[in-house]
C-alpha cells in the first residue's frame, strides 16, 4: 500500500501516524477524537483540576458543538462507547450552561440540536 496522496502543505509527516491508525478499529479512532474534543472543551470551561480556571466560552461552544456533531454522525458505530461519550457531552453542556452569564434557552446550547 502506497502513501496517502496529500498536498504539499507539511502533511508528509502524517504518513507514519496514518499507517498506525490503519490498525485501529474505526470506533476506537472516533472515540479517541471524541475524548480529545471533550478534554479541550473542559479546558476551555476551566474544568481542569489543579489549575486556575481560564474560561473561553466561545471556543468551548465550538468544541462542544463539534463533539455533538461527531457523536450524532457516528452513534451507530460506537456500541459500548456511545453512552459514556454522550454522558460526557451532557456534562460539558451543563457546565457550559452553568458558566454562562446569560445561559442559552433549553435546546439552544452548544450541540443540543444535534443529539436528542
């Protein structure tokens, strides 16, 4: 199998990690991406333990919405990972609402329209 054809924009370094990812089941790759989005969202919401909170609700909204979109698009593939990831999403959505000076109306928060 040859290298993945990528434009010459510094992506040539992706060849090795892409080959490593080829051995991992899709559900695991999706779960890892979701956990990365969760961790980044928690950081933006100031939820990292032992650190001074540094809130950035605009960035948190984007990350939480991206997480909801990923989970909505892939929920049929996640099997046993589905509920824990959805629980994590709900936790982040609630934390976002609590951190907001003017909370969104129910159903209008980040990613709330994507997953019911």
